[in-house]
């Protein structure tokens, strides 16, 4: 019986991990396109120095945009399985001992006022977008 329950839990966890995040709403898609307008994407990067990151915002559960050191640079991250419960009014908490934020680092979604945690997700690669 224990093996059956454990096997069922592992299969359920694998199914959840492979689900893509829900698509952006039309308003989120429009705002995201406006943000990227006039910017050129660079190559995907595994890590970005945390000293370059000034803040972040989300566009649905599937896109996190980290503000760069100037208004002309942003870093776009697509968490592979999305970041459940990530919304505009919630924040991300990172737990890394490195000076860099990297793909596969785990971030926790929380409410900055109540400090309630809503879940965690693994980051994807970072794509730098710069104004032309």
C-alpha cells in the first residue's frame, strides 16, 4: 500500500511539473509587448549578477522581468514550469549564497505585506533586452 501511495504521489508531482503555465491575459501580453518594443534580445544567459538587478515584475505566471542597471536594460526569465501564484501584488524572495541569480535557482512567491508564502518555482535562463 505504501508503494502505491508513493508511486501515485510521484506521478502526480511529475504531471504538475510538466504543465505549462497559463497564458498571459490580453492586457498582460499588451504590456509585455510595450515593454520589449524597441529592445533587442541578447543570447540567453545562465546567470546574472544580482548587482545588476534593480527589481522585478511578472506577466502572468510564466514571465518574470528583472529590471537592469539602467532603464534601457531588462532581463526576461521564463520559469520552465511557470511560477504559480505569481501576481503583480506579490514579490519574489531568493535564497542564494552566490552573488548571481541563476537558472534553476529557486524563488519563493510571497505577499510583501502579510509575508504569507504562496509557493516556489525554479528560474529559467535570462535573456537580456537592450534598447537599440
